[in-house]
C-alpha cells in the first residue's frame, strides 16, 4: 500500500462544523489535502474518481458556507460524493467504499444525516431539492435546499420539469450547475452547445451577471456601475437566458476551482437569495490527477497513485458487453438498416466500437432514456432496425415509452439489456433485477436471456431477423464463461429452449447465466445419487410450452432459476402450469428468484450468496423438494 498523504488541516476536520473556524486560506489548503485523500482512497478501493476530484473546492466551500445537515446538500447522481463523505464524519470508514458492509459509493439516507437524499441515477436533485424547499415553507424541516447537478445530468428532461416547476413556485432554492463539459461520456446535444457558449464568454462573467438581472447580488458600491455596464453590454452577451426564462436568477459562469470566487458567491447567495437561483460553476472532471485521461477517471479499478496503472484481474474470457458489440458490428456489416442507440453510455454498452465503424448509424442521445426508447420507436417505424442498448437499471427510466411507444404499436425495437442481474460494487441502485418482470408482462414482447457468450451472439442474430414486434435480450456484467463463439451465428427459433442434460425425478429449468451454477449443482447432486434434468429456457416470453409441459409430465419436481425478481420467468412458468392443470397431478414446483429485498453492494458472488442463488443453494433446493428419501442418502 502506498504511503498515505500528509493532511494536517484535514486531520482537524471531523464534521462540517469544524470548517467554520478555518480562514479562507486554510480552506484552500483543506481542499488540496482533501483531493489528495480522495485520490489515495480510490487507489485502494476503486470507484468513481474523476467526478469527486472535480468538486473538491465546491464541496469545501458548500460545507464552509452552509450548515449541513440543516441545510440540505443534494448531489446529483452522487458519483462525486466521496469528498463530501470524508468531511461528514465518515473519513474513518472511507476505505470501505463500495465493499461488503462498507460505505456506499453514492449518497444514502440510511448512512448519514448529511445525505438527505439518496441518488445513483441522474437528474433527480432539483426535484428533490424543490421538495425540501416546499416542505420547509409548509412547516417541515428548515434550512436551505441546494442541488448540485452536472451538465450531463442537466441534459435529461426531468431536470427541466423540475426547473419549470421551481420557477413557477418561486421558492428560495439554490441550484449549482457543475459544468465540467463531461458526464460519463462527452456530453451531447443542444444543452452542451449552449453551456459551451456561456463558457466561451467567461472573461465577461461579471458583466453578464449584471446584464442579465443579477445586479442585486453584487455589493452595494458596485451596483450603479453594474447597471451602466448592463446598458453597454446589451446584445453582446449570451448570459443565462434559458435559465432566467425558466424563472431562475443566473450567476456565472464562475471558476469552480477558485475558492475565493466560490466562497464569495455562495456567501452572497446565502445572504440575499429569495427565489430560485442557478450558479453556473466551470470545473474540470478529474482535476489534479486525471483531467488529461480520456474518461477523466470516471470509474477506475484500484490503481497505483504514482503510475496510474490500474490493478485489474487478468481476463480469461471476453466480457459479455464486448461480445455483444462485436456481434452487432458483424451483423451491421451485412445489413445497413441496423442502427444503434445508447443514452450517455457508449463505452459501458460497447457501442463506442460500433460508433467507430458506423458513425452515421450510431447515436448517443445523452442522459435521456425516455427519448432513446421513443427515438428507436421512430427509427423502427421508419424502416430501420434499431438496437437500444441500455443497462437494465436505466431502462427502467424509459418504461412508459417502452409500453406506449413501442409495445402498444408492436414496433420492432431491439433492446440489448446490459448489466442484467446483480452487479457488485454499485449495489442495489444498479442491479438489473426487474427487467424480465416489467417486459415479459407486455403483449407481443419477446424476452430472451443469454446463458453464455455463444448464446448471446445467437440472440443478437435472432433480434436482427425479428420484425414482428419488440424483442429484448439480457446479459450480465463481466466476463463470459469461455465457450467457443460461433463464426456464423444462426438465429434461434422464437420461443424454443434447449435441453442440456437428461435425468430423472427433478428438472431444473434455467433462464440466463445462472445455468453455470445449475450445472455445478447438477454435478454435486450426481455425487449424491441424484441425476437432475437440466434445461436452458432461453425465452421468458414466449415460453417453450412443449418443453416445459414435458418436463412437468416426466418429473415429480420442477425448479426454475433466474437472475431476476419475483414476477418474472418463474411466475410465467407457474401461470402456464396452472392454466394447464399440471398442479392437479401433484407436480412439486419451486421458483428460485432474487429475494424481495434490495441487496447491498458486495462482490457479485457474495451478492448471489445473499440471494441464495449459487450452486450450493440450488443443490439444497433440489434435495429439499425431493424430501427425506433423498436426504437419507447423503452418507
């Protein structure tokens, strides 16, 4: 482990109240030490580094000026919250970030009173802050409500819905736009261009504030001169017009790494703000360590602080994401109607590779999942073959569009659902637990899950050739299992599963990559004298009725296994069996699903242990359902 940084000023700080006795010069020193401590921490834990480094000065200034937890500081997405956690009584546990029983990598209400609102998805902060502000004015908890939102998050529609409402209500509300010209990937769209124009005029920032109606925030001696400057600069500035039209006073752009500017502006706003105000701060993601990296250190494994080299485990097989990307590229070379769409995650979904080959057929729409889904619906209606590549947890944000704009119109949108199942260190907020349940209940939807890399490639081919309504295929984070990938993958027959091994008495029907654990369980059971039948369902909808009913007819017990919540694949199988009267003949049926709880961060293996869905749990389920006769054979 590398030597930890020398932090004498930070060592004097346990809670934000300790900042009140520090001079402005000491606060600048504190920020430098806080940056060093953040870098040192993430080098040991891995995690989201760049976002936190970009708001170090802002974090110090906010806690120096405002009075958390009475004042509610709400971090949007909260990738950037590590420095905040260090200053709010959690430094002694900061090196447990994203680990089992450790600190969350995001803000979390149950973790600290200094986390007034939990977040891990974008663009929620202004809505939440407005809720706190209205609650305050209705006699609830007092204090200011401060939303810190990045320019990437500001591209999402929810942020504008909140700002429109906030401008209408006119409540005292502080929004800090942390403009680092980058979210996870470089930002796209008209908002990015607008903010760039504001940034380009930064040398005139004081006059812009005056010219756009923010004179009242300047000290009294400067107000008359500012009014004269306003007349002189009319027509010369771009200013914060968009935000002011939404009802916000606008201040900025200011230098988000200049402690003197931050403290001056925040103190003035705290003393004088009456209605909603937006402070536009320009920052650098990865400031002081990773600002020159392509991703600005957005997410990193453990790394060497001196060299920056990441300490990743050696890879034995390609990741599912890369297998999907390469399969889609291969299909797109043969079919020029294939297009790909993602929402601010080209790297995470593998579409950066597709984009490098087919730039005109790949679209990153920004943090806008609702738009991504309906955009794909329009592409499909226009005769293209769109692949909408989103993480399972982010597809949830576009669910109404999936129902209304895709399923209801039976449009052939292809949904490539990454990060299915439990994902590890990002915890419950990023788990892909619900997509099977919320997609398979929609009429006309085809829902598949890949058991391995070869199956994933076949499912991409299946989706390409499917023009009769929407189709989805899901796959997990991380490496595949190392199976041979077919050179010329053939499409699957819709609604047909496959037999893996023939056995007797009990059948295990797997949906998705738990098949590897099912096969391990089957081998362990054979050592006990139990030979289960194993099948891969492939489809949650439509079900392979013939195969499932045969399994039910030929076995005394049937167990389904899936990496999803109750209401998914197993529920559909149970409905089929009930409709066909199979239970009337004494079939023992069990369904292994994710438990009805949100599972906290850990390694994926540990999370599936918590969910009781690893091989030993499957083995135990089989022994239990078969009863005492088999249990007595254990000796």
